[in-house]
């Protein structure tokens, strides 16, 4: 599954990752896929909570360690 848009929010702390995710979602059409790459655990939690509340579909959330990184695939509602 390929993302139409990819944003990297690594090195950024809240609220910037959430703000940049919202901005990217506003730029893409419904049913398109956005990939968010980050490394700040509270941002992952804030982003996923926002997505659920807004009705977007979380296709996958992957985490890796050393160094910590998360990748969220989102299908815009």
C-alpha cells in the first residue's frame, strides 16, 4: 500500500507533529493515504487519538526501537 503523501516529523515535539499531520491531511483528497514518520512517543498517541476522533482510518501503526521511530498509515475520511 503506497502513501500519496509522506511527512516526517522526527525531531519535533508536540504540538508540531499533530499540527503537521492535520495540515497534510487537509492537502490530500478523501480516501488517499498519508504516511507519518516520527520519533516522539506522545506525538504518536496524540495523532492516533485525533485520527480516531475525526473518523480517519488508521491502516497501520509500526514501531521500531534503537532509535525509536513510529510510522502511521492513514486513510483520509
